[in-house]
C-alpha cells in the first residue's frame, strides 16, 4: 500500500474513532437525562379527553431557568391536527418584566428548526432551552415583546410530529400565540410576527399563508425565516444521497405517511435505512448527525433512490413547498452562503420566484454563515425588520439586488 493511501486510511480511522467517541459520550449523557425527563413527563401527559378551544392552556409552570428581564414559562396547550383532531403541544412563553403598553404587548412566535424526534429533544424539555435563541431573544424581550415558542405536536408529547407538513405546523404556531394571550400576566396584544429557522422557516411561511383563516381575531404583520426549508423538491434533489439524508430521511419517513398512509418505502429507502429509521428518529439532532457522518463514511445511504423520482414522494414534497406570499404579507428571508444543509441555491431560487410573483420580500444574505448559526447571526437584522412591522412602517422590497449565489434549477413535476 502506498504511503499516501496509508495516510488517507489513518485519517479516516481517526475521524471514525473521534465520531464513535462522541456517540458514546452522547449516549452516556442521554442515560443521565432519563431521570430528568421522567420527572417532566407528568407535565406533558395530556388529559384523557382534550377539551377547550385551540390555544387553551392545559397547564403551565416556571421553566426553571433565569432569563434576564423576563418571566419564562413552560406550557402545555390545546392545538389541532390539520384534519381538526384536537391535540396538545408543549412550548415556552417569555414575558418581559417591563410594563405593557396600551393595547398589549406585541408577540413574536418562534418556530424552531429540526431537533430530532425523541421526547428529550423538545426545546421546552431541554436543560438549556434558550441557548439556540441567544442571538435575538434578549433584545426582543428588552423591546417589550412577548415571545412564544411551540415544540410542535408529537415532539415531547404523544403522537407523530407532522414534520415538514405546513398545515399542521401553522396550527401549532398560531395556537401558541393564542396560548400566550390567555396568560393574564403576558398582557399580549393581537399584533404578531412569526419568525422561524430551517424546519421552522417552513412552518413560518406556511403560517403566513394560513394565519388569517386559522385565527381571524389575530393580526399577523409579517413572516421572517432563516434558512427556510421551503423549496423541498430542490432540497431533496440535492441532498438525498448525502449525510443529510440520514438526518432528514427518518423524520419525513415517519411524518409523511400522515398525508399518504400508502407512501412507498420498499425500494425507496435502503435496507440500512429501513432498519434504523425508528431508532434515528428517536435521537436528537447532534447524535443523528454524527451517525449520519459515520454511515456516509461507510458508504451507506438512507435512500436507495432519489425520492424526487418517485411520484408519491415527489407529490408531497411539491405540495408541502409553500407558494409565494402575497404582497400584503411582508417576508424577510435570511440565508447563509456557507449553509450545507438548506443549501443557498434553493433559497436563491425562492427569492427569484417570489420577486417575480410580486411578494414583498427583503432578502438578507450572510456571507460565510452556516446552517446552525443562521438564525442567531440573522437576529440583529431581523429585529429591526420586525420592529418596523410593529410600528406600521411600510415594508421594503429589495428584488433589484439579485442573490449572491446561483439559483438552483427547479425540479420538473412528475406524474
């Protein structure tokens, strides 16, 4: 064996040994987490019969952490599946300690990104729930805004999370605002903005489309999204045979049968994928990502074929890609150019298509920013944009400036 091949082999073995070590550490940490989650479980267990209108709080308690300038609550509230079936979701509400203005405090509804499907992955069940919010939450609270943050149905609560199913995600977001407004101390008004990242960007855009019909008593003033998973066919086309397939694949394989119970899996998902879907779906994102790297290094793919070529899969991906928002609903897109999860090309395509459709879009392109940091890096730019919405400043539109990266090609529809 040549010296170069020996060096390459040693490098791969070192990477794998480090990854295996991280997996072992994560599993030890998960074992230590069992008792904490068991203690939380009664809070997240819904009553035998779910009653009350969407947004009704079933129970609430202090979140158990210190958030400067705010009261932090953990909530369990009533929401709905898209077929109208009552359901419950966990979440958080952050209430500023400063006096509320006349008319009530503005509300920002946060929609989080992919975290994994295990109960311990739900943000409100985390031992450090504000860590992913550090780039923007303190300033929002200092401005006197209530921030509500859904976990989504089925994440930390019974049932299957409707992952990348916009009609369900939007209901969870809208009803988290209703829940916050039902807390007397929040003094929350009816004016709000939705803000999300990745999966949560998908949820935020769908909320922008559906909020008026779901909650006509509320006034949604704008939608902001960092690295939104919006152009799903294009994302699938680019990522199906990469490590991302091992992270996202189990989530959609578990979720999308809610739309199509006959969604084919044999021949679409590899045998290794079929064998490990349930286990990976029950892991949190870091552990799932590490395993994805290991399996990719070993030459394994989650999908056996490109799902974009399978009509049943392709039709769901197309149907769950949000359409351009109307000009009356301001939209802010924040995207990093170094994102290797939601690649910049699909959102460059989104910007071009939405500008052509007449959407009121403000695009913030962040050079060298990756996926995980996109929302926190975007925060200082998103906050003034949201503040303008709350102060009725007309939204700008920067469609004359093209994206700094090439747009992906649209994926042709198949039948």
